[in-house]
C-alpha cells in the first residue's frame, strides 16, 4: 500500500479518477435538477432525484479521494472513501424503497 501512496507517476491515475468523479458529479447535477423540475404528481420523480443524488455524491467522493491521494492527504482520502461509501449505500437503500413503493 505504501508503494501506491508514493508512486512518482500517481498524477496520471489520480487525474483520471478526479476527471471521472467530476463527470459523475455533473451527471448527478443534471439528473437531480431534472427530477426537481418535474411536476409534483409525476411518476418516478423521486427516483430520478435520488438517482441523480447518488451520482453526485459518489462522483464528488471519488474526486475528493483521488485528490487526497495526489496531494498526500490521508484524511482527505479517508473522508472521500467513507462518505462516498456511506452515502452511496444510503441513497441505494432509498432508491430501492422508492422502487418498491411504486413512486
């Protein structure tokens, strides 16, 4: 693990991970805003919103963890991974509950 932390060429995979995280976050912003703009009685409005939120949170946490790896900030890596895991799990449970209820 120490070898990955000290890689001299870590800039390249970290940049790819940050870019992927930002792209997922932007997709999440678009989906979330689409879900919020739907009329109140629309079927699957809440599922669209929660799905967008899941992309937004996962992408942001991926970008934060990759930035922490790039800048040698273990607290940033830990925060990105822990928050990303917890929020992805939480929004997945909420999305499943919405799907089961027919929302």
